[in-house]
C-alpha cells in the first residue's frame, strides 16, 4: 500500500468550476506539501501545512491530522490551472519527502 | 525571488557513460536533496545532504550514484555508469532546515536525462 494516496488520478473541469483534490497518508507526518508540476516538468511548491487551513489566491489547502487527510481546493478554475497536483509528506524521523502519484487536472474554457 | 537552478536542462548519454548533473541551491539554504521521476511515475527521493555529508539515502541510491558540494555553491549528482533505467527527470531541491522541522523545499526545474 502506498504511504500517500491521491484521488482522483485524473480530473477534467470547465472553466469556473470548483475543484477538490484529495490526499490520504498512512504515516505520521511533520508537514504535508502540495506541489504543482507544470507540463514542462518543473515543480512549484504551493503550500506546506501541518494543521488547519491555508489560502493563497484561489487555492485553499486543508488538513485533518486525526483523519490523516488533506484537500486542495481551487475556486473559479481557469485553463492555466491545468497541471499535475502532487501531495507529499515529510515525517519526523526523516528529511525526505514521500510523494503521491499526482492528480492530473485539465480545465477547459 | 531566489530560486534553485539546474544544468543542463536535458542530457543525452550513452549507456555506461558517466554523467554529472549540476544544481545551484538557494544561497542560505543548508539542506539539499536529489529526487528523480521516471516518465509517468511518481517523484522518488534519492538522497539528502547536510553539513557536507549524506544524511539519508534511498535504496535507489546505490554505489553508482554519488553527490558532492565541491565549492560551496554547486551541488552535484554523479552517475558513474549509466543504465537505460536511469533515464528520468532529476530534480534538485533545497531547504533552510530539514523537512522533519517542517521547512519548505524549493525545487529546481529539473534535468531530463536520456540514456540510449
């Protein structure tokens, strides 16, 4: 079983729709990261959170430590949001990140 | 805004050849990482580096791999004798402190390595 599971694997949406991507993990964590991977391959960090909720522009990330679950929400989605969104966790006993398989999002005009 | 840079962006090499992938981490960062992503697969941890030595490595990081910080600014990954299965995107990352301390990692744009 993967330590980090994401759902859905693929997601298509019409411009303007509200998007939710889910991440569940099975290990104890120090923090959870949401990353965006562009079609060219580059990775950008969107959020790092260890509790509660963070918001940046149209992006919102939440985490429930007790349930070992996090969600990434995109409000008013736009075609430029099309990318792979990756959940990764860091644990207390290691400095590495453990990655999920990613969610491929396509937003159509 | 400071960023992690990597060179080259794309490297093509023949099987059995040595390659060196280069990274310049953010200047005041202390922890450095290499990750790889085989096409269509998830990103995998290779190695972390702190205080001029490897702090952690994965089972992927065998004797064919080595890392070095030769001059205080560059951070390199060497593959001594490349195999076809080494073909992947290699990402360098850096952070101000260790991930266990909940610090953000900043990723470079990646080097696409193609072994023929």
